[in-house]
């Protein structure tokens, strides 16, 4: 198991998605977990590493991975499988939340095993537990009461939640801050905001959701549109697929009533007018938000032929067909 752990940990740390490798390891792991003699070798640390790695790279959708993750969840629920290490406990809860395989009894068990110190001061643990609890509360039917249903841990958890400690820890990891207060936008975020405003849409930067669950890069609160400007750290290095943390945030924003509009750094065009057209199609595609076709800049016609091919190329990827139609309709 140690060799497999090292492979999974290394790939996850490097943000290198290798679906075939993860499927093969999942099949081997499922077979091992079905063997009583080998099953006991899946310790708390093994469970932590596996669930964190699969969750981090969002390798949670293929059939082999689903079977393996379900088997890991069953193993984690067994008495004695988990110890009190807050790092391992947080990884287990968070990884299963990304895979949508977490249930209330296991989350209660994780919370109960954690030391009082970890419950109140370990920021990484609190952040992961917060996300796990939020996922359980919003996404899993029949689990709306979450940890509060457990009398022995409910009071402590409720106090932490009401005090905002869990939310603050979560935001600290995601945003590098201790609250939902405004932070200086990145250059990419400013460019996206400028493109949206050019469409006549008013946006709020670093908008804090009603329950302080998330800080949204650019929000249109009246329409519940959440524009998420995703830089390189949100994606696997080799495939540019969203990592588990990003996928989980998008899911939970939907569950909170928002309509996420992802803007990947590698899709966003470099040219000013192309950016406006890109955001027009993104808002329509993801949020159903229609905006008027923006006027062409004064010098657009002078370079029409050269810019048309460049624009289509830059608008490629996620909106190739839609954006291509929009460009043709604009009679460039």
C-alpha cells in the first residue's frame, strides 16, 4: 500500500491527472479491500492519502474509481479504521464529499474522533470539515440535519458554525484571507470584470454569499450569477480539467442557488473586443443571461479579416461553436 500511496500522492501534488493509472490502481485497491487479510492493511493514513488524491484530481467519476471510493468509504466506517489524526480525518471527509459518497454517520464519526484542539484550531481540518458538512447538508437528501443531529457533538459544532470559525477557516485556505472582506482583484479578474461591464451588466467583485460560505470572484447578485475566474491552480497541469476543490465549489454554488459561470484562464481571449464577445456567450451559455450584442470598436473593420481568424481561434475551446456563430452573426 505504501508504494501506491506514494504514486497517488505524487500525482496529486503535481496536479497530474492520469485516468488510466487511477483506474488501474482503483481496480487493484478494490480487489485488496475485498480480501479480509489485506483489508486490515488499509489504515487511517492509507485511507487519507487515497481519498485525498482521488478527490484532489477529481478522479471520482469512472466506474473503477467509484467502486474503489465506495469500498474506501465502507472501510473508513469500520471501528478502528480511523485514528485521531486531524489531517487524515479531514482528508477522508473531504475526499468523500468531492465524490458525493459521504454520509452523516461517517462525518459524525470523523468529528467525534478529532481532538478538541483540532476542532477549534486546526484550520485545514476545519476547512475540510466545513466543506464536507456543507456538501452533506445541501446535496444529500435525508441528511439535512448533518452533525447537529448528533447530541454529543452537535452543540460544539453548532457553536463553531455560528461563530463563523469553520467558514473563516475555509475562506482562509481558498482566498488567503480570514473573512469575506474585499481583496485586490487579479489582472485576469479585472479584465473579466471589464468585459462584463462592457455588456451593461453590473458586477460586484469578491461578493460574499449570504451564509458566508464562499467569496465569489464576480457576482451579479440580482440574477444569482457567480462568475468564477479560474487561474492555473484550479486545473490539472496536463489535462486542464478542474480539480476536485474547484468542482466541489461549483456544485455547492449551484446548491446554494447560484448559477456559476466558469472563466478558465486558458480560454479567456487576449483581445479586448474578443473578451466582450466571449463573456456574452459565457453568460448566455451557463447562466441564461442574455445581453445585447456590443458595438464593434472604431478600428474593428480596418483589421476585420486578420482579426476574424484570430478571434475564432481565441474563442475556441469551450465556446468554439457558439462563439463562432456569434462572430458570424456579427458580420465581422
